[in-house]
């Protein structure tokens, strides 16, 4: 059940990113200028970018990561590990501690 919810979340974000890319192409190639529509897309881009920057800063400040590239690599690896655990049904949302750390004591066998 949790894996299905996570997969729906991933799919929804992929659709958003594809839509933003199509919008980028439309702006670039045909001078799209509907300000009302653009506001919604700008808010979505801002949300994604703010989340990414927040994660990168957290890893640099608290996890001893030395660069933005390294932080992005660690975030991606964490995401892949989390997703694999969900796919294999080796973990549930209850295994995620309040600070976002995965309690692996009962997961890794």
C-alpha cells in the first residue's frame, strides 16, 4: 500500500516535470506570454527548487558532504535505497524516524 502511494507520488512529479519542460519549450520557441498561466508554473518550479536547495544545504551542513554534486549524489542514492526497500516490502513508513532517518535495525537482515 505504501509503495503504491510512493509510486503515485513519483509518477505525479514526473508528469509535473515533463509539463514544465514542455512549457519551457513553448516559451523558448514561440514566446509564450500568458502571465496568469506562468504564475502557477513558476510556483511549482520554486517549490521543487526550494526543496532541492534545502536538502543540499542540510547534507552539506549536517552530514559532512563537501560539495553540491556530492550532496545530490547522496540524495539520489538515499532515494534509490528507500525505493528499493519499499518495492521489496522490507520497510513501511513507520520505519522512518521523526528526523527523516530510516530505522534500519529491522529492515536489513
